[in-house]
C-alpha cells in the first residue's frame, strides 16, 4: 500500500494540531509492513507568512519520505481585509469570493499540486480542509482520496469553495463525533465512507523533576495550559479570568502557559509563560498540575486533554468547544465553564477537592485507554484506507485550480 | 425461520444502551460508566447551584461578570450556528450599542495629555452629533432584536409543547444481536445493487456485515452510539444516530437502497411523513426501500407496555406504507410476513366443532400469527 499525505506544513518544529496529527499517522503507518508513506508539503513552517524556510526536494524524516515544494507567494495583507469582510456572513460569500479567500489563505504551492496530479499512490490523504493545498490537490488527484477535515465551528467552514472538497472526496476521517455532526450540518456528506478516528496518546516521559521546579514556582500549586499561547486559543481570556480569580480568591495558586507565544506574555505575577519547552519538561509540568485548562472554543480534537488524563490530571474545558466537551461528557473526566462565574466555581471546586480531581482523572484515563491508544487506532485507520483503495476513485467534478492573487503587501510577523 | 418474540418493538441493538458487554467483537466502553456519568452530572449541578448562590448573594459584582462574559463570548463560536445562546449574544449587542465620545487622553509624553484633551474638546461638537445618531441607530436595532428574541422564545416554547416527546433509549427493549428472519430476504433483494446502502437501527451491524459479505456497499446507523461504535471497531462503517436525521445530511439520489427497521415503527405522524419523503428523494432511480415493522396487531401483542404507551406513533399496515410511498414515487415490490408463529395447528385427530374451528381461526389470526412484515419497494425511474 502506498499512501501519500498532503499537508501545508510538515515537521517536528511545526506547531499545529492538524499538521502534528498528520505526522503522527504518517510515521506510524510507515513502520507497518508493506506500507510506503510519503508526505507532499510546502517549504514553509509558518502558516501566517508561508515563507519558504525548508529546502525544496526530497528528504526522509522518521521513515517517511517527505517531498517539499516552495510556496509561490507569501501571505498578503489582502487576506486579512477579505477575511474580516466575509467572516460575518461566510455562507453568503460568492463562490468566486470564497475561492479568492482560499487562495489568499494559501499556501499556493503549484509544484505540490502538480505532484498530486501525477501521484502513483494508492490513496492520498489530505489534512486539513482549510488550505489551498487541500482544495487544489483534491481537485486534481487521480487516486482515491481521504479527507481529514480537522474542522471546527469557524466562519471559513461555511465558505462555498470547500463544498467540492467535501463532496468530492472518497472518504472522511473525523477526530470526534462532534466534528462529524458539524461537518454534516454544513455539507451533505452523510453517505460517504467515513470513520471517527481521533489520535493516539504516546506513553508519557518518565518523571524527572517536579513540575513546579520546571516552572520555578517552588512547590506552589498551579493550573496549566498546554499549546500555542495565542489570543485565538482563548489564552487572553484565560489569563484575564485567572487574574480576576486571584484577586477575588487570594492564594498561592499559579497559572502556567506552556507553549510557543504568539504575542506578549500576560504580565501577572501569578502567571508563568514558559515558551516552547522540551518534551520531558512538558510531561513534568503536566504531571504536577492541579488541573489542565483548555480555554479554546475552536478545537477539533485536543490531544492535550487525553495527555493530561494519562498522567492523572483532570481537565477544565470551554463549554462551547464541541470536541473537548465530547471528551469530558463521554469520559466523565473533566469539568467545564461557560461564564466567568462557572470558571470561578469550577476552579474553586477542583482546587479544594482532591477526591474529585482524582475521580475525574481516573475516568479520563479509562476513556483514553479504551479509545486512544496507537496500535488499535493505526489498525483501524489502515483498514479504512485499504477499503478506500479497494473502492477506487469516484467520479468527481474537477474545478479549475485556484488563481494566485498577485500583488499587494505581504504580511510580516511582529513576534 | 426464527424471530425473537419482542422484535416488533426493538432495535437491533445487542446490548442495553449503556451495556456493550453482550455485543460481539471488541468491547469498548463507549460512554462513561453509569455511575461516572451520574457523578459528573451531580458535580456540575452542584457547581451550577454554587454559581446561582454567588449571584444571588451579590458577591459577584454584575458589572465585572458582564465584562468577563463578554470576553468569553468574543472567543466562542456564537452567531455562526443559529440560535445558540441567543440571549448572551444579544447582551453583546446591548453592550456595544453605546458609543463613548470621551476618548482617553492619557499620554506617556508630558504635553500629550493636554494636546489630546484639546483635540477632544475641539472636535466634541462634531463627534457628539455623529455619535448621537450612531447610538440611536444601535439602540433601535437592539430594541428590535429584543422583540425578535422574545418572539422566537415564545414560538420555541409553543412548538416544544406541541412536539411529542422522544422515546428514551432506555425503554427500548433489546432485540437479537444478529440473525433476524428477514435478513436473508434483504440480502437477496439487494444483491447486485450498485451504490451505497444504509441500514437504520443496525444494532451490532450483523445485517450490514452480511450485506458487505454479499458485495453490497453497506453502512449502518444506530441510535445507541455504543452499539454502532462496537460494530465500527470490527471494521464496519457504522455510526451513532437515527436514520431520519441521517437522511437529512445525504444528497439527493445518493443511495442505492435504504433498510429501515426498529424505530421506523414508532415515528410520530409528522416524522413518518418526513421519513418517506426523504427516503424517496435520497434513493437513486431504481433504488430499493426495505422496511421492517411489526404489524399493528403484532405490536399490540409483543410490544413492551412502557414503549407501547410512550411511543409517539404506531406501526402501520403494509398497505398504508405502500399508499404513502406511492405518493413519493415508490412502487411496491412485495411484502414478506414473518416473526414468531404460534398458531395452533389441529392435527389429524377428530374434527372440531365448526364454531370452535372458527374461534380457533380468529385466535390464530389475531393473537398467534406472525406479527411482523418486511416491505420491499422500489423508486420508479
């Protein structure tokens, strides 16, 4: 079986749920006897600039053949202008306008699309739905295709430009049931072959240091957030909520924001922002937390929730995030908040009730062990891909390639 | 030919909704353990009560709460999915309806504050004039939205009062895990069809598996997520959900066949109409509908009392399905009757009195005859 993944960015340094998920699957499938896995991706590492930083050509990474193609244009400022205009009523945007949005969102990678058109893979898997590489690649692919949407309830999902991607693919792989419901509420894809797969959790690194030691908190209890520290991930809101909580409930509780910073760190004496940390440190910090908080409303899976349960830590999630709520409801492993008042009450409760925290974490660990361990997940995915390959590609409409948007100022990262 | 005595009122689920242990194959514990779910619900109820107490006691300043909740909503997926959190979103509109002309004048430079104050004062007459109109417009919009929200909520309340309550999964008895009397007929009817075939209320996926084995591109749905998940673990394309909801998210003419069983019998009248219209539109021309149901008499005889009382609808005679289907272009191919056959057969002994034979015949027909049927219909070109 020869499987090709198409993803806008690829590599261990790429922070992004979908890209990381693609790498996790690719590397594990590559170890499977009789399987050959390659990745078609861009030379970019930053999704906000699409600047070519990796060398073009073929390389190998953990047993996976990686073919990189340069992006033909950086992200333009025109993207933000168009995005701001159509996000209020995305479904009302014309097809032409929405295709322009996809082209501006990028990455425009003509060499990659040509490579997909000429692929000899048995199946090509696209990850995630949102980018030009997926829209153009799906349209030209001669082989059976699998789409991993990694969708969440964001304005872009409602753009017409994506209709053909969803209806034209031969199979869909969802992270959660909630993602499937969301996609089906937007596109009529119910009859397409599909599975709800999710991602597996790796064995945690053995403990090396106390989490509070890693954070320089000298034994203080702390809540932790893991992932990109970004306004859109709800980190600003979490910092604000936490600061208010501390004002109203003085204690030695701290908040650790662990992950790469997209902007300035919140300036509060009880909030520690570490930036990117080494894997062993990440696990130590997570293991030592009183609870792990995911404030983001826009998650399509949230692996960190499962990782927290694996090391016996309960989670607190945003009640408007369907994916993390599904994990909590199905497992019984976490609490949620949808107002400041409920955040305060949840934190109070989880901090003061060790028995509750333990019970939640144990329930979450059971759920993780049942559904999200790698060998079983890879077997299911491989079986699905084999069935898609056996069905062959279905006849599909082949819209023209996205037109490169020329001219205009390029976006420059401030941080 | 065998059947379970209760199949007139069952889904094909191989275990109770929260008990996957009787389902063949891997045994994922799909949901939380019942006690874990109850525990979690209890904890969240206590947290809700604590929130209510804090609000009532005034220890949570309303202005502070509103400000932070607006921040929360700013990063929530509201507004893109219809009426979710209508009131909260409306509060955002209200909060933004006032435009403040008192521009901050603080500055890091010594003279900056004086300059800014001067500009503010000099342009105040102009800004106030414009802002006054903007604010009036915003308030008018906000007021109109309040009226709309009131109406929507009233309508929702009324509609909800008219809607028959859903049947809880826990009152639906568990049928055979596999091997219904009509499975073979369905497999035969669908042999050679080209295109996707969906089985609603597929339980543990036994019929889906049989169809796939016969070369049919079949997938299944079951309202019991656990049962569907267990079947999916065996490599079948099975998912949680109801057939009726599923047909809504399938394109027109996308299916080669639909197999409807289980809950199709107790759909409410409006849902039943919706089902037959959707089924006909989702079938490709020449597509086949296989519908398994208890007969009205069979339902009375075999349906558990709680389900019989709570079900929003009742099984129809096959002739009625034929009539409804014909309105949407479905032509009857045949009706197969089956199920438990307990009819009393008089042997070769002495002949019974005529009156007794007549009575026996009535008892046989009314109480002991097979009480199920499988209707097969085809969407005409």
